[in-house]
């Protein structure tokens, strides 16, 4: 039997587009909180304006 993993175990990175970025869970718009360097890549850390979850975005 495989162990159960949650989002905290493996973060999900979404790819930015030329359209306004939206939450993958509820579809609401995102608010940029900060830009971090993770494994040598810029990661845009955003907060969903609807469900308040953290969304990680990377450039294509």
C-alpha cells in the first residue's frame, strides 16, 4: 500500500501565462505576496483572494 501524501509533502507549481492568474482550487484571482528563489528558479508566491490558499507560480 502506498503512503498518503498531502500538498505540504510535494508543493504544486503552476505555470504563469499572459492571462490573469487564478486559483486552481476555486478560480478566484491571485494577489502576489513575494518572489522567492527556490532551486535556482524564481517562484512567485501568491495568495488566493477567495479561499486564501497559497499558490506557487513559475515562469514558462
